[in-house]
C-alpha cells in the first residue's frame, strides 16, 4: 500500500524527534500501522535551520494544508494562533489532525472536536499531556470499564525540578528557578510553568476524559509555587510530607473539583517521590483502584513517541466508520455530562499553615480559639523561636475542613495584628482511598 503522507506544522525539538524516530524505526512502526508513514514537508518560521533528515521545509503552511496528497497534519508549533486557524483549515480540507498543543485543546478543544465530528475526522492529542506517558490512552481506553473517582498528577517537569532541588539541596526558589532557566527547563518568562497555567491546561484535558465533561479551562483553580520557601519544604519533611505541584480532579456528589496548587503528600506515597523533571499521574478507578503512570513529561523523542502513537491510531482507522473510533473525550459526544465544577470554597481538604507571630502570652491561645470557632481541628503543631526571641514560627497541620472555613479563619487571625507576615497555606492530600 502507498505510504500515508504527513505534513508537519513546526519543526523544532519535537519535529526533529518525530523525524528521528521514524528514520530509525519506520519499518517497525509500519508493521503496527499497516502502512508506512512519510513526512512530505514541514512548515517553519525560518528556513535556515538544522535539518539532518532533509525534510522539505516551507514558510507557507498552505502548501501543506491544501496539498491533496497529505492525509494527516501534525501540529507541533504550540500557542493559540495561528495553530487554531491551521487546524481548522486542515479539518475543513478533509485532513486528520494530530497535535501536541495542550493550551489549544484545553481552551478551544470543544470547538475543534465538534468540527472534526462534523467532518468525520480524527483529532488525536496524546502528546498534549505528560509527554511520553500514554496517560490519555490509559484513561480513555485502558480504564474504560472504570468510573474514575479522582486523579492527581505531577504534570509540569519544571515545577517538579524546582521543588526537588529545594528539598534535596535546601535552596531558595529564586536560585533554583535561575538554574532551571540556564538548563533550558524553564523559559525566560517562566510564568506558565511556575504559576501553574501549563499544568492547568493538562488537568483540563485529563478531567474531561476521566469524567466525560466538556473542556472547561476557565473553571480550574490555579495556584503556583512562587511562594513556597525552603522553610516550608523543611517543615513539611519534619511532618512526614513532600511538597509537589499537583493537578487534582475529583468527582464528588455535588460536582467536580478542578485545581492546581502546591500540595503536601505523605512521603510513603510513590508519587511523592517522583523527582526532577519527571512526570507522574495517579488515577483512582472504582474497579482497578489506584494506578500510577510515570515517565518523561517532555523532550524531543518522548513527545515524538506520543505523536507517532497517535499517527498509528489514525492510520489504523483511516477507512473505518467513524462510529467505531474512540471518542475524542472518551465518552460519546452526545453523552458528555453537564456536571458542575465546584468553586474552590467548596473543596474539603487538610491544610499546612505557617505563621510568624509575636512571642508573648495569649497569642497561640487566640489563634487556636479562632481555628476552633471555625471547626478547624489541629493534627500536628510545632513552634520555632526566632533568633531575636521576639517572634516565633508556628507551624501546624489540620484535619480536613472546607476551604471557605479555612479562609475565614485566616482572615480573622491576620486581623489580630500579632503576625509579622501573611499566613502561608498549603493544602494536604493523602492520595489514597478518597
């Protein structure tokens, strides 16, 4: 049979990885797909670039999007525009699409999938979440018999690298961030990584395929790691926890929780010991129990691995009836749920609190009184005197309580005028059972 011809939109790190893997393992991949995969050309911004595989390069995307011989467009350029325009054009021209663009899928995926369904085409996006970890296929296909109860993921390698270095070497956030930028793990503007936006894009996608809901990026609670101090990392360790920047999605009776924030996780959990730039996603199904997936969340060939896996899936179903394809968001398009997304005030979890208070009689009693009045029960507590002796660090963990009550208590404590700085709050998740 004739090779399936492919056009690449973008030919950077991932594009070169795709070409490298196909060059090395093309025959083996063809055995799985049933047809050989052939890259016809790649659209780039600058023709003067490294091109060891002699891919035909162009700065005009239309030469690929309007080429009748090309059956699949692979979008690896990132961002919203012109990526959305190009994907829309590809679908309108009858071409299947494979993309690694998590931001585009999280924000515009509902419209893109609707168009693909109308055109009887596939949009595959395994590489959009967790790089080489096939987590979308695991949830969408491998766990199809399960009702997913919750999932939790370390899904941004940059943030995980920073928190790992802070713990293992006792370094400050700003110092490790500078190192991450020097190593190429973080961009010059690292906000997408350290403020949690990148993880929120990925969580949006995972939650949709886990719970059968439309993509709703705008309803994710997002909190970054910029306020985490090395003291927080140290105190968490003393309490028996590691701090990870976690994406969490939970199904509750009243709705679904979608949140990204720093989280204390018991050190005995495997996911709490995922370090460096690695990713991991823990999924709890009602039949299978907790399932942990671990691997490289980014990089040239790990991401290429996911892109090519999607290409194989598309090629296998090129001539299949659309009703036999795996739905984009795991559930049939007409069976997606309008189950509400809960506000952050409604979530219930345990908390780590750190406050620097005046070291004088009655201060701790006032703090604990306010906590008690808001139905907040302390689990562990320790006090560390400052060098001057005039103030002390009060560090505690609490039992589970509604976020609204915790925020009310914090406002009341801070109004006492006995603190030298704002209260540091980090949420705690056991990640087992519920």
